[in-house]
């Protein structure tokens, strides 16, 4: 194949392949498809690439059949059609094309263009994985990890992740590190975990960068260093990892490994909170409530606590109750206060149990009930809530 520089006139390159292609040479047809797809020595054209790819595929050229499947799946130069994509993947897979076997496995896994079948997906991945195709080895490991189409087995998952990781697949390296960290399917080893996390992190895999940060933070098989922890976690955060962004907020708030800054903490928490990270939503709610790093704003605080509360976070549910009760950032409502206290109390949160008992004592938002008062305060007292213990003592 001609290099990127070509070394010959554009027209000569096109003419050389085109002559053979028009005479029915499937290799030349496929080469033209590649040249037009990449814009190498010819003007880039998705449609022309697809046209030559179809000609080669129809003659049984396995790589062309796989690429035509890709074109149809992605709508590249042709109308998107999952059913046709799967059909061409199947043709190429039957010829032993590893990429086609992998791609067909993905279609079967997700039910795109075919009836969803985990077991059939596994068979496809196995055919490709046994030919040492790293992405298929990784996906096969994932199927064993989750028990999809096969009996769940951490040992088998680790074995296939290892094969893929040995070929340099960053995601496989990261997951293999996690297996070593937790001792899943392999003997627990922080040393091995760090080794594989580092390989993966150096390739830019955000999850592995985050895990490297955690290992440095805890000093597991590496010298404890908040500075190194921040360095790695920052890399993951810059790639958009919400958990990493939340942790950057925590480091900024405490000043560990980085200059203390409430403003920076709020910035990182907001990025993570906007992606639905529950802890970041809680932290951001607290910052707006107290005015740390942001202008004090109870209405904004209420909105962030509400997002966390709706995900079942007990402290946030209790906070919403208090904000409704005291008209902080929201219109006063005893009924809403009781509603949120009840949600937190149902999870056994002692401050909510105590405050709910107080509402029953005063008949605010709920029907006044001495029995409910005692029930709530007793549950809170049993957890060591001092005011509840005092009140129960005086009720006796």
C-alpha cells in the first residue's frame, strides 16, 4: 500500500487501483475503499469509499465485509442499517475475521440488528479472543465477570483480562489492577494492583489514574503521598471522571496535597455534581448553605440537597425537612418538612427521628400523637442521640 506521502502523483495512484478494481479485483476494490475513506492520495469521500467497499464485500473479501458492517452500523457513506451491518459481520466472521467476530459479538450483546443473546455473544468473543484479539479478550472477561451467557467466574474473568492486558489494552490493565487490589480471581496483591494501574494510567485510562491516586492516598504498596494522589486524581478529573472531580473538591477543601481553596473545592464539586455524583451534590449544598467558596444562597443549597435527597441520601433528606420547616430557600411547609423527615427517619437517621418526634409532639405537618413521639424519640435515643435520651428520660 502506498504511504501517506504517496511518492507518486494522485492521479497515478487512483488510476493504478481503479483499473484493477474495475476489472473485478477485490483487493484493489478494498484498497480504493480505504484510500477514499482516509483521503490518502485521493480526495476523501465517504460515499465513494462505501461504493468500493460494497463491491469488494460482495466478492467475499473478509476485511471489506467487516468494514461494510462498520459503515452500515455507523451510517458512514451509506444509510445506517443495523440488520444489514449484522449480516455483513456474520459473513466476515464465518471467514474467521477476528474484528468481525468481535463486532458481531457486540451486536448480539446489545441486541442491535439481531435478537439479543448473551450466549451467542460469548461464542463470537471466544472465536475472536482465541485468535488473540485484545478487545474480544477484554469483552469475554467482562462476560465472565458479570455472568452473562456463561457461569460467573472471577477466575476466568481475570484470566481473559490478563491476556488482553498483556497486549497493552488500557481498560483491561485497569480492571486487572482492580482484581488484584480486591483479590478477585487472583491472589490479593497491592504490588500487582499498582503495577497494572500504572500501565493503564500511563496510557490515559481515567479509572486507573483515579485508582493510582487512591493507592498513593492510602500508601498501599507505594509511599503515602497526598501530592502524588492529587497528581493522579487530577489527571482523571481533567478527563471528566465525576468521582475524581469530587475527590479533587475534597482535597481542595482540606488543603491536602494541594493549596487549600474553598473556591476550587466548589468548582470541582459543581463539575461532579452536574454529572450526578451524590457526594458532590451534598458537599455543594453545604457550601451554598454556609457561603464557603460561593456566595451564600439557600435556594441554590436547597436544590442541591434535593437532588441528593431524591437519590436516598439521609442527611440531605433531613436537611430538606429543616429547610422546609424554617423557610430556608423554599416556601415554608410543615407538611413537606414532615415528609422529608419521615423519609430520613425510615432509614434510621437519628436526627430525623428526633425532629420527626418533635413534629408529632407539636402537631406540625402531622397529626399530633404522643405514641409517635415516644416511638421516634426512643429510636433516636437507642442510637445515642443526646436530646432524645434526655426527652425520653423525662417522659418516663
